[in-house]
C-alpha cells in the first residue's frame, strides 16, 4: 500500500466550480499534514497545513480525519489560476523534524 | 519574503561526472532537506540534515551521494559519478518550524 495515496485525476472543472480532493495515508503514527501546490516543472509551494479541527484559508478548506487516515482539500469558486497539481504531504514526526512523504498529486484544470 | 535559493537552475552533465548542487537556506532555519522528482513522478525524499550531520536518508541516497554545509550558509548535494537515472529535478527544502519551504529546483540532465 502506498504511504500517501491520491487520485491523480485530472479533474477538469469550469470556472466557479467547487472541487474536492481526497488523500489517504497508511501510517497511523503520522503527525503533521499539508497540502502543497505544484505548477508544471516548478517547486512545491505550501498551500496550507491541515489540522484536526479543520481549517480554512479563503476559498480553500482542509480537513483531517485521523480515525480514517484521510485528508481532504476543498476549493470553492475555482479560478483559472487554480490550475495546478495538488500534493498531499504527510510527516511522520511532530515539530520541526522528520521527512515529508508526498502523494503523487492530483491535477486540476480549471476551464473558462 | 525569505526564500530558499538554488543554483544552478539547470545542469547538463556527462555520465560518470561529478556534480554539486547548491542551496542557500532561509536564514535561521535549522533543518535542511534534499528531495528529487523524476519527470512525471512524485517528489521523493533523499536526505535530511541537522546540526551539521545527516539525520535521515532514503535508500536512494547511496554512496554516490553526499551532503555538507561547508561554510555555514550553503547546503550542497554532491553526486560523485552521475548515472542516466539521476536525471531529475532536485529540490532543496528548509524548515524553521513544522512547515517546509522549497527552492525553485535544479534540473539535472545526465547524458
């Protein structure tokens, strides 16, 4: 079983749509969780950390379900500029230490 | 906004040659990482570095790879004898807290 698993997509949605991405992770001992965004041939950029209580940043909402080992990202009112690959990322360790384990990414294409 | 800087942005090298990839971390960050991404594949962890020593490394990080922080600012990844399969984007990342920030990457092409 993959350590971090995502549906690769692509998700093709019209502007203004709401889209949701899901991610599962295999190790129940995982401590911290993130969504990164990656544009073609660019570096991953931190979109948001994911907290157990759920958190929101503008049009983006992230949820974590530790019992199901499941992370989600919801994007409301999609913009053309949201087109990118969204990476689900997990860290086994709390605090500053530990390596990041990446999913293979979910590709989003927002069309006019 | 502080950022992680990597040089060169692109390196072409012949098989068997040594390459050194350089990274300038965000100042006051103490945890440093190298990741790589082969075209079309996921980002993979190579090595983590803290307090001037390797804290963790992956199976990919074999004897051909080494890291150091020679002058207290640059953080380098050396590949001693490059192979065709080393062709990838190499990303440096640094952490001051729980969140990691990535450099823009070095695209390494081994021919």
